[in-house]
């Protein structure tokens, strides 16, 4: 859905890899997770807990809460407020916070 | 403008007022409800939605009986509403749990329930050790030393309940005047004249169900309503997958998947704000009950003002100075909604007073009341 | 009662916050600056210290101006905490914030809230579809990621940012298919009354004209006076529809960027129950503040777009003024020093305010924006439609809080940021009341969702008094 506006030679940022639902996605050091996902065409980002409707980032500034994903085990993190790091593990939400098995 | 074709005026459009108004309308009365505006305190909005009998009324078995009767009646009360307007109240009556982190507290509580059972008779409950508790509530935390299961306890959505009552009341021809404050009530020639929002309303019967507002309204018709606010702070999480079927006084999961967490009892006057110290304490306790809540995001908190009499028990009283004026106050408006819509509404219409409530009069607080408002 | 840990706490490192911090440091105040982002700049100067040169070039000198501020901030000796999310402030000025998943409390004798603005929500049918973003979001994507939407991109709305982003996207190589302007035609007539004052700030006007010319020269279709805007698609955006007069237009689109101006972000000021007033021109709430930014809560000042929309260049002097008054209030400087300190800032601020009446009139949102059709989602979090809100008004809800209770509108994680203004205006129309009579949502702690464990960790180990 989004793409880089820089050519390879113009882009001095380190190229890193993150995992999204187990798949490797390429990203650039310093960018927000939300834009990395938009650049990789990860759409929709999630399905809502209310009706299962597809959503993707809307405001990119932390007020709309539509860009929520699971980051390194923490659920419902605003991906627009988080910077990518190499090896980041992302899971895309399908509805409400999942609970897991009893201990 | 004077309205003269009203049978009963109800002051207060919360759960208590609307349950009674619904009951009266269903029986064919022409009812008008006066309700304040968007900013009113509204215990109806702040509560935990419990339909609960466990642990109530230790010093007063009548209250336990009244609560028990309501709980047993709740299912048909809900079904009747849902059949009429399709709104699912999300009523769950599969039982409720009271959790304990301390053995002594658990033992003291069990003794309390045994006393209640001795006084009331039909009073089922079961003490669960951690193993039995885990069967019932698999995500319970390791620090919980035990729980008491009350098979008749449950919960409902307070939002859906109030919306359903309002909607049904409209369909039955009831009139709801919102955004008005009751300024003055006079009793002349067997009629009550209520001034509110620049208009006068007249009816033969009057029900004061205005929560904390009853304190000033009561004396206008010879009734004493020594109610004061008691704050309970509540936290609410984001929606979660279902993991908790049984409600408790401190944690419950709603039909939407949201987890509601409480509770406190503070005498802070008319202050509905929250305090970090109390919220942290509530959160700290909830984590012990359900460790999986650690990462759950708290989306909102609030302070709800309970309407408390000095002993915590209701007042259901008809004015002697101004017959036809009724005072109704309690802090369990959700649990008691079924009785309020049923036997209490019948009593207001002239039927016999339910036995269980005959002692819930203001005179137990040892005051003299005069019609001129003390 | 917690003893103050600082003279001054500033919340927000946008232009107002950075400027306030710099001035406070210069005046010798022990200052703490808390900002949610990882780098200073707020939204307008987001990532300004890190952007690649090409992006800085596209974003232009106005954006690059922020770099100076951010660089001076990092050298001025202020206690600056990034990644710090403020989630509560109390009446006695205790600030609770979270950093690295741990919450802490600090207190100061003076607080400056510089939390800025957000884009006004545009609740048109289909606005929740993947592929619909705010125009400002596209700008943020450029700033934080050097990325642009893949086309065709249609921009729709009203406001200088709409044209600015369209131009920036063009320059960055995006496929800008059209700009659909929704400002009603009569706005221009009303705006012309303010033209004489606006001519006192000619560079703003020239900038606007240049943008229009740039778009026309690139052959980007520009529509005026659009209405009945709706966005359609199966699982993401496929097309946009709108009316120009009686004519219905349909444009294919992969991304739709909406913008109807910016409004003060009042979450913090509402949580504190400060006095607010309704701005009938800009159709938003503003906190009531005096010349020194002092709100209705003594010690709590508001500076920048969080007080009233005036733009980044007006926010800087606003920060200076607030810091000076805070220094006066704690006795660090005397009144004559304060007056001298703010004189230049006030003049600068006044210069940048000259354009506002003209812009506010020209870009006033169309009436239909706040009265969406029944099927449009108003509350994005809880998926409550405009029709459901109208139903709540019919049921007797007198304001947003009753409406929230009955419909769940406003109960989601954004706590009313996306739906609040729409709900107030819809209820005002349905109930024939003014927005001021209708009121706004009660905003509660936490300002943003906080994990239960983080909240629990603030409990001291002593049990509280028995219940």
C-alpha cells in the first residue's frame, strides 16, 4: 500500500528483517512498525473484536488505535508508536486480546 | 403547562426509577418519569452489574430474603423485556464466586454465610478449595486460597438493562422527560404538584427514586432519606477472549469480553474522580486473582457514587403526612430490579406491602420528620 | 502529599513544548520534559533530527526549521525523557507517566501541557476501510519512513494541509489522482472579509497560491465544493464517490487521504475537568486560558495548538510566554522581567495569528461533515453508526455521556478522540441545543490504555484502610 520514496543509493538506513506471523518482512532501521507493515503491503493489519472488520493504520500518530498489533509478545501495541528492531516478532490480531491456556 | 392525566410521577430515571416506572406502566398506569441531564451522578452508570445474593443481609435476614426473591425472579423479568424489544440483557445466572487471598478472611466469611443460612433457610453456597476452584475457573491465580460459590449469583449488562427499560417504557406509552431537575414538590388536595424544568406536573402518586437527590426531595413530602454517597472505583479493560464465566464482586467479564475490576468503599463526599492509590490497590488484587490480566490494558476507570443509608439497607416507605408519596432507595438497584418492577410496583399501586420490606423504614434511624422539610 | 520534584513539568516536545523547555532552562527553572515519541519534534517536526536529506528537501524549509529547535533542546540541560507516556495528572499537579512499561509519579509547582492537536475526524461512509488515512498520516509516513502511498491516491477535505500534502506527495513521486475539496463555495466569500488582515502575513497566502499552481501545472484534477463523500471497497479502498452540485463523480483509488483541519487534543484538559468553550468557527473545543496560558486549574498552563489552533510558528512564542509566566509564578523572576521576556514573543505570536481568521473562514468544514448519513461509522473502536447515535437521542440521551452508556460509543481504547466532536455536534442538532449545552465526554484516567501490571506496580505494599 505504501512504498519507499528513496532509491537504493539514497537510502542510508540499515536494512533489517522482522517476522510478521512467522513470515520475514524487510524493514528499515528507524521507521515505525506501522509504516514498515504498510510498505510491505500487510493489509489488513487486524480484524476488529466487535465485528471482525478489516482495519489498517489511519492516523499514524497514536490517536486512532487502529494500528494495534502484537509486538514481541505484548498484545495491542500501537504499531505507529514503536520503532522496528532486527528480529522483532509481530503477530496480527484477529479480534479481542487472546488469553492462552491456563497455567 | 399542567399535565393532569398522569397516574404516577417518578422522580429519577436510573435503574431504580425505570424498573418501577416499567412495572407501573405494564400494569396499565400512565407514568411520567423526570430525569436529570447528561452530567448527573447516576449510580445506574457506574455499577458492576451484579445480580447477587451471596453475603448480603447478615444483620438483617429480611434483606437477604428480599434479595433472594429478586434473584429468583430475575430470569423471567429479563425474558419478558427481551421478548418485547429484542434487547439481549446478557444475563448470566450460572453462579458467582467470592475469592479469598487469606485463610482467616475466608473462614470469617463462611461463618457469616452459615449465620445467614440459619436465619434464612433456603440459602445454598459451597466452599471451594483451590483444586475445586480451578475446575470452575481455570485461570485462577496460585495465591487464591479458596472461594465461595453461590449458585444463584450472576450478572447482567447494566447498559443494556437501562436501555431496555427506557425503550420498553416508551413503547408502553410512558413519558420520560430528560434534562430536568425537580425543584419543588407540593401536596394539595390529594395531588402532588412537581415543579421541574420550568413546568408543573401533577399526579395522584409520586415515587422518589432520585438516588442521592432523594435527600432534599424527601422532606418536601414528609419523608426522610438520610442517604450519602459512598464511592467505589472501577477499572475496565480492553476486550478479551472469554476466560471468566463466573462473576465476582471484584472481577467480572462482560458479554463484550471487557473485564471490569473493582472495588472500593470510600467516604469522600460527592467526588466521582479516581485516585491512583486505590486504582493500583484494586489492580494489584486483581492480578493475584487472575495473573493473565497482567498485560491486559486498562482503557478507562471511574468513581461511582453508591447511594448509601447509614446501615446500608434500603428504605421503602410511604409518607404518612402525604399518602401516595413513596420513597425508594437502595444501593443494589440491579439485583433488586426484578422486585422493583414486580411486587414493589404492585405495592405502589395499592397492593399489600411485601413482608420482607416492612421494616425498611426511615424511623429506624431515629428521626422525627415534619412535612415542612425539617 | 508528594513534594514537588521539579519547578516545571512540560508535556509534549513539539514546537511549543521544546520552546518552553528552552526558555525555562534559560530562566533557571528545574524543568522536566516528557514526550511520548522516541525523538523530539511532536507531529509537525516528527523525526526532524533523523530524516534522510531527500525527505527533508521534499518537506521543505518549514519542516526543516524544526531541526534547530530539536538540536538546541538536546543541548540545553533540560531533563528530557522520551518514550514517556503521561497517563494521568491530578488537581494537585502530580503527573503519572509510563516509560519502558514502568509507571512513575512526579510533581511540579507548574505544568505546561503542550500536547498539541490532532486531525479532525472525517466520518464519511467507508472511512474505516484499509487504505483510508488522514492526510497528516501520509506526511508522517514520509517523515518517519520516507514512504509514500502507492496510487492512485485521492485526497479529500479542506484545509491548507490537504494541498500541502498533495504537493509533497507529487514531489516524492506518488500518483496523486485528484484533490477533492469539500469547503463550501460560500467560505470564500466569508473569508474575503479577513483578507486585509491576511495580507499582513503575505507569505502564508503566497504559499497557498503556489501550491494550487503547482497542482494545476501537474495536471492534478481539483474539485471544489464536494459533498456526499463516500469511500467504497470490498476489504480495502477501491473508489471514492462525491457530488459536485448535481453531478456524481466516481474515482478509482488505492489510498484515500482525508483532512478537515486540525483541532486541539483536549484529552488531558478534559481529564482535569478544566473549563472549555466551544469555538463556533472552527467547530471544536478549546480550553479556557489567559494570556500566560493559565487554565482554570492554577498551575496548569496550556501552550501551542493544544490551546487553540494557530500553527507551529505561533506555538514557539506561545511556549516562551508560558514558560516565562511559570517562572514568575514560582518566583524565579519578577513581573517586569516576565513582561520583558514575553514582549518579543507576543509580537511574534501576533504576527503568526494574522492569517488565522482568513484561513479559519476559508477552510471551515462543511456542515454535512458533522451530520454523517445513518450508515457511517462514528465510533471506530466500538463500530457505532450515526444512525445508532440518532436513536440514542430519540431515547432521551441528553449528552455524550448518556449516549456513551447506551450505545458504547466512546468506550473503546481511543476514549472518544475519534468520535467525540461528531457526537457532540450530532446531538446538538438532534436535540436543538448548542454544542456547549450538550457537552463532551467525561475523560478518565488513563489517558491512554495502560497494562494492569503497570498500574498495580504503583500500589505501595501496605494494605489500604479496611473497607
